[in-house]
C-alpha cells in the first residue's frame, strides 16, 4: 500500500495495490480487503442513438455478438445487457388482430433446436394464418401428442355473439377437427 493508490469504490478501503493494466493501458487496482478490481477515474463511454440503430440492424443479420461488439466498438458486456433489455421490452403475449368473418385457414409448422446441450432438444410448434402469415398459436416443448394438444390449446378462442353478449369458446368445427387430426396423427406418444 502506497500513497498513490486510490480508495476502493466498493468498500472505501485504502488497502489497494496495483494489478496490471487494461487493454487500453490504464492501470488497474485491486482491493486487498474485498478483492474488487477497478480502474481509477473510469471513463464510461456513452453509446449514442446512431450506434444503437446500427446494432439493431446488425442483430437482424444473425451476426455473432462478439462481431457486432467489434464492429460497433462497444464492449461485449454492454452489448449483452442491451440485447437483454431489448428482449425484456418484447411483449410475451401474442396479439392476434381482428379478422373479418369468413374462412380461416391455419398452417402448422414445427422446428427444433438444442438448448444448452445436445441432450436438450426443444421443439417450436407454430400455427399460422395462411393468408396473413400471422402467428396465431405457439408452443415450445417436446415432440409428442401432448405437445400437439398444447399447440391446440394456445389457439385463440372463437368469439360469437348471442343476444348481444360475447361468448368465447373453442368451437370444434370440421376444419379444426381435421387440423387436430393432421397435427396429432404425425406424432406418437
């Protein structure tokens, strides 16, 4: 401990020592009491809106976060926090726009991916309006008859009006019965 070492920003201890340099040659210090590493007088870079818009466009191109961080000259940590904040703002509930009365043709599709490791395969089930390509139902899980039922349960209810009162229900129309048979017959339990 010498007179030229700074105070720890976490615990305010004077018991700090030099601990190398950062990638841009600023001296790093470490507190001997709480073990925090820090830089004296850090300069936090403010990310302007133009860079954030560039990042948003690059995210759509399926470029790895490390490549985006290099291209936009931001830290990977900041970029990951920015992406997490953007994701948190996305509504988690599917909004289905009102449709005119008439025939609704649904198209079912599925895709799979690994989550964390190859032993954890997850299936994404989608039901889309064939005309508008709008997703009207979704389920993430395994590939079984029960998963097909969960996709069915995710479909919005049919709304009918009887005597001025709106009633929501899952109407078993012939078309939906055929859709159910198509989805469920492909998969064995």
